[in-house]
């Protein structure tokens, strides 16, 4: 096949899969700006109850990623992605017409099911559509679509809510989802279905339960208490499920995590590095706006505008990172990225003051950390799938994204614990200084882990 035809098909595959991930990302970020509207439409409902609008999505999404990745590799990636788009669109309509908080939370959980079906399947389709030596470019650009959606979602949602109400903000998923569904059927060729053996359904359920219970303990630990009966029970039952899963996985004919995937060194090391690095990166994304509002008393709108440069630099760095990783190797791009993140936090520790100094103190540190994030996140995900066999593309993508989600949830919990409930700008400034130190430490640990990620044999390094 001619190179220009191959390139055109590859770019079309990336565009369609990227649209699916944009759909997932923009919906998740719109929820954040819709919270005040939720409170107005559902009076008498507490913030803790409303938090389940977000938590139900996160729990289901993280719990199902590995299982849906395995399902996509076995049953067909296009089938699974198409099913995910249909479920996501239907759930979005359900969210928009929800008459009660219970139905709203339920539909958000169903959106999590759709997102979990879309994510690993779309990643597997992209990887399979691109030449081996260009897959870092494909995966980082695929991730950039998700990052861009997270960056621009609040602005899109705020605009729609300002013009109408929060329900219309979720209906934006209807045209986007239909376009992605139609285009995916025209761009992709379905992968072969594997029906030779039955998958380990019980093992999949155990893995999903354990992941969901661990994420539940993390996201609710602050409200329930870290040593409460609920949190400790979630952790202990989760550990029991993990133990049973490992036992079944080692003995089953068709395990959820095949040895052919687990034994890939680059996959294991990149997934673990991604897990640790996202500790700090999700905490960083949280602190961007909260520092400005808690310490410098910026309005929410001004804080959002002030962090827009960070979102732009994450996207730009992601677009540059992939080609660099394809040419020089994953760790020679992700390694400097983690260092740059650490330098951004060091700048904040040295230059930020209690009094606003945005251009001298805040902006340079934000640009540094955003560039570092863009150079690292997508490249580590690409490193995780660089030496994986084609039959495990979606499964490997599901594992790396689960590592990212779980690491991010844990990092947010730690950041909330560090910040606490400051009583004024001075106390908040001191708390955030400790938070920035935490982010810097996780970035440095990330550097040490990235060094151990062996460059792909196809990376050109």
C-alpha cells in the first residue's frame, strides 16, 4: 500500500477515535461547572450527595477499563467502541432529562460504562491503524484529544449553561456521538472475533470489584474518614477480591490478564510509572484553580481564564512529544518531561507569594509543569503498548488508563488531605506550599521510574 494512502487512513483513524475520546473528556469536565446548577435544581440535596454525580462515573469507569479492553480484543474493537458510543449517548440523554438526583447519579454511572467501552477500544483501533514506528505519535495525539476536551470542556459547558441550562450542556454529546458512530463505521474495519475459548467472566468481575472498591475508598476517604469502618471494609474486601482474581487468573485457560501481556517488561514499568506520575499531575490540575481562588481570592471565572495557558501548553507539548518519542525513544522524552514538571513546582515554591504575582510567580511555573505533563503522560501510555502483541492492544490500553485513573484518584485524595480546610489566605498559602512539594516529589520519583522504561525496539533509539 502506498505511503500516502496509509498515512491518510491512519490520520482518519486517529481523528475518529480522537472524537470519541473528546466526547468522553468534554463530558467529564462539564460536570464540574454544572455543580452550582445542580444545587439550584435539586434544593435540599447536600454537597456530599451531589458528589456522587462525579463519583459514580469515576468508580464505574475505572472499574471496567481492563475488562472492556479484554472484551474489545476478543469480540472486536469496532463493535465495542460502537456499543460504547450508543450507551454513552443514551446515558447523556438520561442525564439531561433526570427528574431526581437518584436518576442523575444512575445515568452518570451508565455514562461511565459507555466511556469504559470507548476508551480501550478506540486506543486499540488507533494503534492497529498506525505503523509500528509511529505509534508514540498516534497514542500521544489520541491522548491530546482527551486533554483538549478536559481543557475546553468547562468553557463549553459554562457557555451553554449561561445561554440555557445544565441539561442542554449534556445534550451536546448527542450530535458528537452520532458523528463518531457514523464515521467509525466508515473508517475502521472490524477485527476478527475470538470465540475459541470462553473468557474468565468471574475473574473479570473480581477485578472490576476490587478496582471499584479501592477507588471508592480513595474518593470517599475524606468524607467517611480514612480509618472508618466503610473505608477499611472497602480496602479489605478489595484485597480479598484481588487475591481471588490472581488465583483464578493464574489457572484459567483464557485469563483476563494473559501472561503474554504481563511478562512484557516495558508494559509493566510504563504502567507503574504512569500510576505514580499521575499522583502529582491530577493534584496539580486541582491546585491550579484552587490556589488562585483560596489564596489570591480570584473569582472562579478569572481563575479559569488564568489557567487557560496551561491547558494550551499541555496540548502543544503532547503534539510535539509523540514524534520525538518515535524518533528518540520514550524515556528520552518522558524523562525530561518529569524533570520539567518538578522544575515547575520548584519555581512555585520559590516564587509564589501570598500577594498576587501572576506573571512572575504563577505563569512560568504553570507553563513549565504543563509542558512537562504534555511530554510525559501520552508518551508513557505509548511506551506501555510499544512492545505488546496486536491481540492485546486494547487490553494494554485499558490497563494503562486504569493505572492513570487510580493514580489520579489517589493523588487527589492526598492533595485534599494536605490542603485540608484552611481558615484564611495565609493558612491556605502554607498548605499549598506543602502540596506543591508533594507534586514535585512525585515528579522526581516519576523520573527515576521512567529511566527504567526500556525504549521500544521500534522507537529509533
